């Protein structure tokens, strides 16, 4: 484990900060728009920033706002949030396999910062991940999310509309930038990503599953099917 | 602050943190069967596939927005650009496109 880190030129925390810069940029338009929407929904500045500090989950926070303005009760909003975030269970379980030996309290601390984006960046990193790396990565993502939520509220405006529209591609482009190099290396990864993209499309359009369930089921199905087929074929790369 | 909203935020915080935390607590010292270790190693690639498709195509009402952004990102990533360049290229492509529509 130590040699992995000794081999890198940068300290893990700085490595994490650098990897997190892309997420920080990608979160900016979404967090600004969240702050603005929270204001029009009638939340106070303190409530808006508190939600970003405590929850730190973009899609859930947006849905909470739209449910609030539809007059939905608190319990139902919390339940919806839970369903939407079950997918993080899968992500944490996967990251746990890749995590180096850190104290449990440190893992519990960085677990708070696991989002679709921080997970994807950490999971695609070569070798193991340790707490310092995760803290650097999450500091950037979390900082951007919280600060830009506040700015969006205070400024009462998002980015100029055309820039806001163009930047809505940012996080998807980041996911693509993380996935494509892996796709080029291994046929297995093409199957994993392709099947789960297909299953998620079927879940979304044919079964009208909620985003939370659709992603969880598509991911699990694809990960299990590919693993099973590889085992049957007898060419497991373990 | 409105106390109902604060309770809602606390509740949302708890149900968001638990799924993020529990696997580290439950699987901490556990050696899973190799099949399930393999499945968990597959998860990141499968997650990325599902996070990208189909949502990327629906970022704006105008479907060509998502298609152009997707194509720009895939091409630059395929050519070996790092993630930050891929993001900037996709945003630039869409900025350029929105100048013409």
C-alpha cells in the first residue's frame, strides 16, 4: 500500500484536491441554480445553506424543493430522498473494497462525502484510495456545492442562461471522460457500461421506474450478469 | 428558521448519510466471496454507464444539445484528453452550438 503512495509524485490530499477540481466546476451551475430555486420556493438563506451542508445530494435537494412547493409532507420528502439515495449503498460497498487501511472514523467521515461524482472519480483512480485522498477530493466537491448554493441564493441569479445551458453537460462529460479510457482497455468494461446503460434506459422508459431504483437495478443486474458470464467462460481476470 | 423545514433537512441528512456509511461499517473487516468481490469491482463501470445514459440526452428540451455534448465528450475522451479537458471541450461545443440556434 505504501509503495503506491510513494510512487505518486503528489501527496494524496493534493492529488484528491486536483481530481476534485473537475467536480467543483461541474457542481457550480447546479448549486447556483439550487440556491436560486430555494429562494423562489420560499426557503430562507440559512435553510438553503443548511440543506446543502447537511444533505449534500444534488438530485435529492432539487426534488425536496419541488415537493415542498407542491405542498408534500415532510415524511414523504424524507422517504423520497431515501429511495433516491439507496444507490449510494452500492457505491460505498464498492469503494470499501478499494479502500486502504484507515481508521474507521476516517472512513465514516469520508463516507459522508460520497456522491455520484466523488464516487466515480475515486473508483476510477488507479490503485487503492486512502482517507487523505478522499478528504482532498470531497473538500473540493463539498466546498463548491455549499458555497455556490449560498451564492445562488444571495445573488438571486444563476449563470447567464446560455452558459448555464452549456454547462449542464459538465458532469456528464466528466463521467464520459472517466469511463472512455477504461472502455478502451477492456472489453469487459464495454459490456458492463453498455448493459447497464441499456437496463437503465429500459427501466426509465418502459417501466417508468424512479431514477433511484432504475440506476440501482441497472447497475446490479449488469455487474452480476457480467461477473457470472465471465465465471462461466472461465477467464476470470482475478 | 422554520422548524418543519429544519426537521426535514435533518431527516434528509440522516437518510442520505446512512446508505453512504453502512457498507463501511458492515463490510469493514469482512472478506466477501470472490464472486461478490468481483461484482463490487464491476459496479463503478456499470454505475457510470447508467449515470450517463439515457440522462445525458435530456439535459435540455432541445435533444440535439445532449447529442452534441455527448459526441464532443466521447471524441475528446477517445483521443486521450484528461477529464478536465473533456469537460471544457463539451461545454465549449455547446456554447458554440447555442450561438447558432
